[in-house]
C-alpha cells in the first residue's frame, strides 16, 4: 500500500539530507510504527506519504514514494486526499471550521459525499472518540487533548485507506490514548486500513504495531523488522524494554503482561531493597503543614510515608511559598474550568498536575502566570497577583512554556532567539545559547526555528523561558515530541533547577515523567483537586497513572528503571 524506494530528502539551505536511503514497504492492513530519536526525519518520512513533502515543504525528493499505486512526486496532496488522511503534531494547523461537528464533516464535504452518509459517519466518529458531548463546542474552547481527538476524527470520517499519524497520543491522557489506539486497531483489523505512525511514547503504542521502522539518523539506513528485533537495537525504547534489557530477559517483553511473567526472579532480588520513590527524592517531599515525614518500612512493599507532629516553627523563620492558590474558581465560556482549587508550591518543589483532558490543568497554569483571571478566590506568585502584575515584573517571578511552544518564538534564527531572550531577561550574552546547547545539542545558530522538529522547538522555548531564571517555572505538556534521550536531558535540567530552589509545576499526561521527576502529584477532575500527595502514593494506587515499572514489579513500589538499576548495583 505504501512503498519507499531509496528515498532521500534535501531541504533548501540544509547542510545534509533530512533522510537518506529510506527503503521499506507497508502492506495493506498493517500498523507500522516509525521510531527514532528527535530530529532524525520521522515527520519528513510521514510527509512524503501524503505528498506534503516536497509539494508543500519544498526541497528535493530523490527516489520514489507510492501510495495505492500513486506516485507522490506527480500527485499533489489534494490528489491523494481520497486515499490518505494525515494528522500532524500540531492539530490547530489542520482546523478550518469553528465547531467540532463542522470539523468532522468538512473533509467529507470536500469529497462531495451525500448528506446522509456524512451525518452517519459524523455520529459514528463522535461515539468512537468520545466526542459526543463536545459536538457543538467551539474548537477554540477545547483543551489540547480534546483538539487532538477532533483532529484524528476529522481524518477518520472520509474513511481513507491510509492513515499517517504524527504523535497522535502526545496530548492525550492515558485513558483517552488507550481509547484512540483501540479505535486505530479496529480500523486495521476490521476495515483493513493501513497506518504509518510516529510516536515517542512507545510505552503506549508498541503493543499495537505489527512492525517497526527505526530511523537511526546520522545518514544510516533504516532498520525494518518485528518489534522485538527493532527494540533490541533501538536507541529509544519504553521502560518495559529497558527493564527487560537490565534484567536480561529474552525475548524482550513488549507489554506489562509479558514482563510480569518474567518478573518473579527480579522481585526476589529486589525484596531486600527499599524503593525510594520518585527517583530517590521522597526524602525531599513536602510534608503537610505541621507534620514531618518519617520513613516507615512496609512488609515487602518498600518504603512508605507516615507523619509525626513537629513543634510549630517560630514566627521568625516561616517557609515562604513560591505560589499560593486559595479557593480558586474560573468560569470560561459558561464552563466551570476550575472549582475552589487550593494549592501551595514551595521553593525547590516539583509538582505534576495530572488528570484527563479538560480537567483544568492548563487553566490552572494560566492562572499562575496571569493569563487567566480568577472568577473567585485568589492567586499569589512571589507575593503578587499575576493577573494584576505588569509582564516585565511578572517574567522575573514566573515563566510558562505553553503546549504550543512556537507561540514564544518569533526570530529568524536560533541565535537571534537566544540574543532576544538574553536582552529580555537582562542576562549575560550567551546565557540562553548555553541552555540550548545543553537541551538541544547539535543545533546550529543559523537554524530557523520553523525548521526544528516539535521536540526541538519545545527545547528552544524552554531555554528562552529559563534564561530569566524565574523562581516558578510552569510547563504544559513538556515532553510532547521528545524522545527518551531528550526527556532525560530535560529531567536533568529540571532537577538541577529544583535543587537550586526553583519551584516547578508541570501539567502532563506522561506518567513516566511524573514518576521520574515529581515530588508531588495533584490529580484534577472536572476542575476540582481530587488527590494531592507524594508521587509514589498517588501513582501506585492508580491503574491509569501508574508507570510501567510499577505495574510490572507490583506489589513492590518501584517507579523507574533507574531506581531498579541502582538497587541491583
């Protein structure tokens, strides 16, 4: 159905080809996973299937790409639209109408389908993706994850024979991601749809794929094979594979279920060790007011926390909060986005906001940075009310990296972005560029931000915000588009900031990131806080938010492969 024949793509002004020697075939009715580190050309390969590369992006394509027998060099994207449906990393770039139902119908209108067919398919898609309650909602009022589901639905309604998906679950909560992937699997198995998908969160998708194509980068030819074959050599792999490699399991497990069948021996080796929780950071977890954390060993489950009362501190040495939210309510477009939320953020603390799409995570971050005014209650950051504070003063107290990091970037080169960030923050020349080099090695000064991948763009935006060294750093879905190596670099930077006393609040659906980094997890549902506590306590008790290592080694409370590696050493 899809065939690449020795394909290379060179963009104008680039030092080398974006991809080289791509040669593989995707048979009809298969789901093939495209994997590889950030920036190796996965989006370029996907764009070549739909004809966006090179007809829209420019550049030179050598070799041949055919889809259902049509050569994409001679067929422009509109001539492939009846065969190929595409969802890119940025759903907003795809929307052309105002409401959910209109967007789902638009593609079918373009193809001239009968009204009764359109109506039936819209209803089917609303049910498939759990969008029925949003059918009349303006797209502008949706959360990032809800928009992503609408974008996927808009390409499903025309019933294309081929789907090309770039990070389709990156903005979805775990439950919504499972629902979307189950729908895709049904399309493959029941309707014979062919799917080529790139996804960095391999722990979510790896068990759905029939085969994998690894793009190693550095000009090397792709590696094509079964999932176990590719995962054995891939530089990017999910925690379940990392644990299997560490323990020497063969064949490598791809699912939690398979891994648990191997795990009895490993659990026995670990029974005398106590998992620290949150990568050894439990000792730094903030205690409830007036209480001090005391470690207590539980039978066979590692370490858990209990609290004893401590004497009240003297008034001379109070511990100031970086941010404090009291009874915060926010009503937007007749919807209660937040309801009586209480939250305190202490210096050096890292908090993960979690919950399903539309729970209010981004609204809470917007309130902390002054983008959203309270309908009731109050918010204070660094002693001021954000929505009443002038931006030049606020930027030195709090910084936000939004879900769409390109919103922060406006210069023509990476060097210009960094110079502007240094000026705006009053930082020394080269401050931002040093952060970029740490987060994004190998990117040259003359690179245009528009030419960066989604993950690289996020790293650049983070460096721009960090240049001002704000005491409070807010991140909205910070691992979208990041591979595991890039995520590890991000975690190292954020840990360093927390150690220096910076407070960090991140809204994320990435349970592995929360397990690796967060001291606390705050769960939101329908705009309300439903749980707030130490990471290990919250995620271990949740089937949806537990990381893979926790599920594999339960009832022991290990969170990450790094914890297990340290214990075995």
